[in-house]
């Protein structure tokens, strides 16, 4: 019965090509990860991921990614608000710039931020005068992650804000609510799912980020060594089991974040489509 | 505006409620103007420090020693071979992912089938994993401990620490880029037009070329631009699979890393400046495509 409903031709060939390419490019490589993991001993995996140096790298990655994503959540709402609600010269340029972290190769961002925030750099120099080191510390890692995460919250909040009916705000204003109160009680609850989605996507990206961070991090074990860098060094020593064990923890974290984001996104899509 | 409103209120003193409302709104606009200026200032400052200054740094450092050293740095043989390899990997990524993107978006948007959600999730998977893990899975698939390794050795076809590995990694990290741009357009368009054409006897490719392609051409172009951008700039996954053999398996971003690691800062920034120019071109193309898309949407 279902087959008869397919009036448009090309299902077989398009599905075939889709699955073949997906299989070769994504599924087989991922399967090799599963196969390799299956050959490993659970005790060995636990031993690897509870090494003090690895645990310290989890801590560095989590803390810096969390702080960077929180800053981006706040700045993302501000930026989205400014871009949707206000008109001012140069707005289009500002809007176009938001995507720069996606367009600029991470290695370029990495070396550029490093020289900018090093003690001899334009910004790093100012802070060095106050006795604050930025490059080669956790602050430096956080700055690189803020750079990487800028577009996420802006681009999830922007469309919701554009579709938000100003009627409710006007109603709140006429009923005597202050602007701050209107924002907190009327607008913010509507934006919350979008903010969370953007935050989650940025957080996930930050946890796995490598290129922009390695240059500015300094890569001191226990202090500024991020988890992807540990995987990288295990691979360079041909220790594939350790690399895989640590990668599994990262994958688990990434999927957990993705799962939570998807839960919230369902709500967000509902608002975008105007339903509740 | 508010002057006129006040005058209007004065002429009709019986409308006390509306007058109160007016002063209320008037006070709000004065307050919100200050808020507006503060918020715009914060946004501009934030983006200037976080996005513009890194760009200025690249250009400044690249030309620090003048124009001639700059051109010497970017015409270095290692840099040129890195540029070639980058273009090669990018070409593979664009071609494979365009084919995949068009067929996958067509299959997902025009037909109903079971497991569609799963398929979409699997397609998006490559961008959700860390680039280092992307590199790792190809090392596990084709590296020394893999079951495929003896076969590859016999064929003398090396993947890890060789060009095929770099190409695979590049295709992998950009895998969903084109399908992701086309899919929403096709889903919004629905299937009515294609169904009508099919009922009138049009063949698959004719339907695609005359009906579907005009709808998706801007999304497709934007997807290709995004894919090319990310392919040229990919660092982590390529870094895992490259082995950093100078002149052989080094792409432009890896060349930047090598130069920076050797404390050759000026050349590192000179090579980076090529990628910065590409990034800016991409942003401009993106704005144009979005602008055209919006204008067509308004009509």
C-alpha cells in the first residue's frame, strides 16, 4: 500500500546513494570504534580514565567550557536582542560577523588569540600590567572557547525573538510592568528553551574543541591540558586503547548534551511554529 | 511624534486614561533609549574585542616586516604544496558532500519511510563529535591494529599519515553541511509540485532539474560555501591523520601550526592571512545569499 503512494520517482536511487555514502563515511568508521572498544577490558578502560592526569583534563575541559558557554549565553541574548529589536548603522555588518568563528579556521583563531592575549600582546599586555596572565592559563582557554561559541546562542535566540508577538510585551507594559519586569517575566520564559539549546550546542562544541585552544592553552599537565589534547598525545604514542577509552568518555558527554538539547528543542520548535 | 500625541491629548481632556498611558510610554522610551545605547555599546565592544581584533592581529602580524617578506612567506614551496593539498581535500569534500546532500535531502523530504529520524541523526553525527575523535575513528579503521591493515599494505594504499586519510577526515567533518542547508528548504516546499509533475509523466531527473533545483539553488550554493570553508580550515581531525610530513601531508592550517611551533610567527600569520581572506569572502557570500533568500521570501 505505502509503495503505491510514492508518486515521485527516485526513491530507490536516492536512498541507495544516501545509505551507501553514509555507511562508508560515517557508519563503518564508527563501527570500528565499537569493535575496538568491545575488545577492551572494562577494568582497563576504568584504569585509563581515572588516571590523575586524565581526571585533571576532564576538570579543565568541563570548567572552561562551562564558563565560556555561560558567558556566551548571556552575551548571546544581548546580541540577539540588539540585532532583532534595534536599528542602527552597521547592524548588517554586526549580524554578518557573528558567523566568523564558523568561517575562520580554528588554527588561525588559535594563533591569533594567543598573540593577542600573550603578555606582549595588545590585550594581554594590558592585563599583564595588572598582574593577570591570560595566555597559557585557564583564562586563555576560556577566551578561545568564548570565541568558538559566540554564534550558537545568538543564532538560536534570534529567530525566536523575531517571531515573538510584541502583543504580550505591550500588554505587560500597559498593565504597568516595568521594562525589566516585562523582560524577566514575559520575554525570558519564551526565550529559555532557545537559550538552553544554544548553550548546550556551544557547550558540546567547546568540550571537543582542539584547534583554537592548543595554542593558547600552554598545555601544562594538571593545569591547562584539555581532554582532546590528551587523546592526541596518546595517539601520537600509538596507544590506541588509552585514546579510545578517553574518547568514549567524551562521546558519552557529547551524546548526553545532545539528548538534553533535543528534548528542549522540541519545545523550542513549537514556539517557532506559533503553537504552545 | 510624542509632541503631536500630547497635543492630541490636550485637545481631548476627557480621555484621562489615554493621557496617563501616553506619559507612561513616554517615560519608557526615554529609559529604553539609554538601555538601547548601553546594549549596542556592549555588543559592539564584545564583538570588536572577540572577533575583529583577532583578524586585525593576523593582518598586522602578517605584514609586520613588510610586503616583500609577506610574499616570500606565502610563496614558500611547503606553503604552496600545503595550499594544493588543502584545495584537493576541499574539492573531494565539496563533490562528495554535494552528491550526498542532494540525494539525502531528496530522499528525506520527498518520501515517507521508517527510521527517518534515525537517518537524520546519523547524518548529523559527524559535526557533533570532537574533531579529534573523528580522526581517531579513521585511525582505528585504517591504522596498524585494524583488520584492514594487511590488505591495505598489500595494495600499498596507506590511509593513516597519508593523503587519503586527510581527504577522508575532511569529508567526514563536513559530511552534513550541504544536506543540512537543503533539507529545510525542501521540507518547507512540500511535495505537491513534484507529485504533479510526476503524474504528468515527467522523469525523475527532469523533475529535479526544473522544479526542485530552482527552489534549492541558493541553499545549495550556501551549503557548498560552508562546506568548502570548513574543509579548508579543518585542523583537529586532519592533524590526527596527517603525521605532519612536510610538503606531503600538510594542509594550510597544519602549515600554520608548524610555522607557529617553529617560532616563525610572521610566516605563520602570512599563511593565516590567506585563510582569513577566504573566511571574509565566505561571510560576504553568506550575507548576500541570505539577503536574496529573504527578499524572495517577502515577494
